[in-house]
């Protein structure tokens, strides 16, 4: 279990990344700036205590935060 709290937007970003989208594609699909996606990813990696976005996605899937 992850044990971390993520916002709905952060979970949306993780789901899109898990589906194979890149950061700029995520931004376009959510109608937000790429820098905003990067900011969310930075905060998520800190909260989840991981170093990479790939680790964050994997941990979210294993922890049941996203499907």
C-alpha cells in the first residue's frame, strides 16, 4: 500500500502516464500547461517517496491508487 494521499488531478495524471502518455500529451488531454504537469509530478514523487515518475506509476498501481 502506498500510504500517501494524492489529489484527484494527480491520480488523473498517473493514470494517463500509466496508459503510455508522455507529459506533454497529459497536459494537452487535461487542458493544463506542461509545467503544471511537471509540478504535480514533482510533488507526487516527494509524497510517494520515489525518485522517478516510472516508480511513482508502479507504486500507485501496486498500492491500488490507480488501476
